[in-house]
């Protein structure tokens, strides 16, 4: 991703838009049906830089439907809630859960059991799917089983 943990040299929306357009134009020259699948981590990890004008400039630099954002840490810090659903750009509600392959028994089951449903049924939802993007696996099967189940649910799961 162009700006994943890498701040652009300026916060000028026109400049950011030109960079996004350049990336997409290169993709579409290679494949006319290209869709940019972009991590949304940058909007969380560098939130002091990525304010609404900068986010909109990047997200709107690509034709609608040609970018899908991964709301990478939606189980803990859902960006869709604070960005008008990525300013109307389609996104995937993701659970990150594991950083660096650390082995620990933890997980925010309540967020996983309701978050994807709340996002999908929210007003003006642009959510198009759910995903898992962990940096390690096989440390807490309960969390991953629940997240896998959420792709098929229409209602939140009552954990009690």
C-alpha cells in the first residue's frame, strides 16, 4: 500500500489525489478490470495526518467501485464509524486480532459477534464483506471460529 506506515510528503489533498490516481492508472493499464484492494491501517496508525480532506482525496482519486478498503482493525478501532463509511468507498470489515504472530489467549468476542452485523446494517453502509488479516494463526481457535461464522450471520450472536 502506498502510504502504509509511510506519511506522504505533504498533506495537500490535490497532491494526495494525484498520487492515488497515478497508482490506479498504472493498475488499470495492466488490467482494465483492476480493483485496488487497500489496507485502511494508515487511517488508524497515522490518524493525525489522515484527516477528512486527505482521506477523501485518496479514496476519491479512484473511480467508484475500483477501490475496496480493508478496515483492518475494525474489531478494535473501526474506521468506518468515523469516516462516513470511508466516504462512500466500499470496504471490508476485518479482524486483525494478532500482531506479529504472538501467542496469547485474547480476543474481543463481543466486537466480533456484533461488529460486522452493525456495520452492514448501519445507515448508508458501504460494507461489502468480512475478512481476517491476522499476522499469525493458530493461537486462539474460538476467535477465528466466531469470525468465520460472522460471514454467514444476519444477526449478532448473543455470547451469554
